[in-house]
C-alpha cells in the first residue's frame, strides 16, 4: 500500500499547550501567512469531526531531510 497523500502540511510554532477540564490535551499552532490556504481544509476536518494523524518534526531537520532526497 502506498503512503496516503497529506491533507495539510505547514511550518509552524507551538502557540499554546494546555490541559482541558476533562484531562485531554489541547495544542494550538501558529503558522505563517502561506498556510492561510489550509484554513478551509482544516475547518472542514473540524466540522466533520475527522481525526488526523499529527507528526511533528523540527523544521530545520525536516528541510535538511527533504533537500537530501
């Protein structure tokens, strides 16, 4: 099976991390203006309750990896 296509990919920073009243974690990310096109994609995921697989890399390490491929 081939790897699935990414729904969204962007470079960002962790803006907020907190624990909700029920004990679940909440993560908020900041992204640059170039990620504005992802607003509708991510909003659709939120609206439908779609769960996402989130994988986090250091941005510099990722850029180095991509450039070596």
